[in-house]
C-alpha cells in the first residue's frame, strides 16, 4: 500500500465559486480613473467569468488512476510511508473522522483538502471501513503532542467490497471493505418489506458481498405465518435466519457466523439492528429505540455508519435505518441477470435486450406463468424497473 508513485494524472475537481476576475465595466473605470493610465494599459484578455486559481482540471503529481472508480476515489495519491501511519475509518461525523490506527490508538482526523476537492459522484470521499493513510499532528496552539490523537487523512486506499445506494443523484457508500451483509427485516413491528430485501440483495450481488437475510423479532408471531416467504428466499440459495434479541434465538449461531468477517447490518428503522448487536456482544451499549404505535415505523437511533470491532474477531458496521433504497450504477438490462431465479431464463427470450415487461415470447414471463418463478418476485422486479430505472 505504501508503494511510491512517480506518475502524473490529469483529474477533475469540483468547481470553486469565486468572484469575477475581470473588472466589471471598463468604460466606467476609464472615466473614473484619475491616475492617468491609458485605456490600452488595461488588461483586456481576461475571461468574463474566470474561475480563479482553481480550474476544473488539474494535474496531480505522484498519483495513479484507480481502475474501478466505484470501488474508490478517482485517484490514489502518493504518500510518504515514513511520515504517515495506516488505519481504518471507524466513523465520519461532520468534519471529524475517527480512525483506528494500526497501533491500536483512535485518532480524530480531518480530511486533506485535495481529497475533498476531487470531482466525484460519491457523496463522501471517506466512509466507515476505509483503509487510509494519515499524518499525526499537534493540536492547534501546540500545547499537546501529536500522539494525543489529532491527525490529517492524506490518502484513501482502493476498496475491495462496498455497499452503496443512490442518494440525491449521487453515490452514497455507507460501508467499505465488506465481506458480508445482514439484510434485516422483522416478522412484526414494523411490517416486513420483501421489495426492500430484494433491492438490497441485488446490490449485494452487484458489489460482490455475501448476503444473509435475517428476520428479527420472531418471538412476536407464529413462525409458520412467514414460512412461505422464508421458503422463497431459501429456495434461491440465500441463507435465512430467524432471530430474536429478546429470547436469544439464533444469537449464538449469528455470533459464530460473524467471527473474523467484516459484516454490515442493514435494514429499515425499527428492525432491531442495535438490539441484535447488543445481544451478540454483551456490554456494547448501543442506543435502541421503539417502533411508533401510530405509524408502525421505527425511529432513527443510529445517525451514521459506525465500524465496531468485535471481541471474537472481525468487525461489524452499525448503519442508520433505511426507508428507501434506490439502486446505484445498475442498468435495467442488468437486473434480470442479478436475480438468481431469473438468470436461467433471461438468455432464452426472443429479444436479446428483453426487459421482461411487455415483450412477446419472453421466457421469464412464461416461467412466471408456469410457477417456476415466484409471482411476488416478478411483481417486485416490475416495480423496481418502472419506479427507479425506466
């Protein structure tokens, strides 16, 4: 990771809004100027709407391009391994980023300005789980040494596994360097949303992360009532766990499954993500909330993604509740291939670009009619394409 780079890379930066470089009115300036300057002495070749010293493109010395921009930033900046340390981002709160250094210390870091200025589709240039290079520094005023925890993030290393969604037209990466995602839903309070599970399964396949479906609060209902839904996901090859933080059902199994892995716990508000993590690691003390009796929806208790090291090895990401999950960087034609139950049929349609909606001689629609594809899954597919991608 500390390999030296000697190349130069031309990259884009965000536009910096500055004042006009050229004087507004040359005629008024000439009439009011009493210094005796001639009009020909006035520089007349400035841009009318100059961008100042920072243009939209700059050459960054000591930088290499990253092949997959979705897995990291557009450039990998050169850092001096003698002057920097390596660590992993625990959380990002406003202007401060907490980094767990390889020395076991926690540092409160700012982010280097060149990283924040890069023009990127990502909402945040640094996210929980990132491997970063940072430089320790003394606090303002010089009253405390650099070892007290302040630092500056100099570079972000490429990511190998991410979870992301679309947020206000930009890529929202809420966890990086991930092995597994626990897609949490509830048997009751709030009502289970199979379509949300489907969307998160698609993203997990697209990002190369192993998905596990967890249905929490199973103690509130008779498990037989959700057996058909569990059977659909299980028949597709997904691991499905029914858990309860109250009764302890499958908590030990889940603890063993997470050992040594980088795991994201994701789902809508109120499904019991923090309660489940408190049960998996007693003494964790994460704040928990309650489901509203009026709206049957959860209330946000986790406001930002947070990386938590586990006592038995590995780490877990506690993420904010998700109410809407829009896919990022997935085209309509890719969705069928990302769904295991659709995949055997998509290549048998009459048209190579078939979207399996209104086309004739569609193998997917025929499979739905013959009950080889679950009708609920097909309905979820249609809503996804028509609401988000078309």
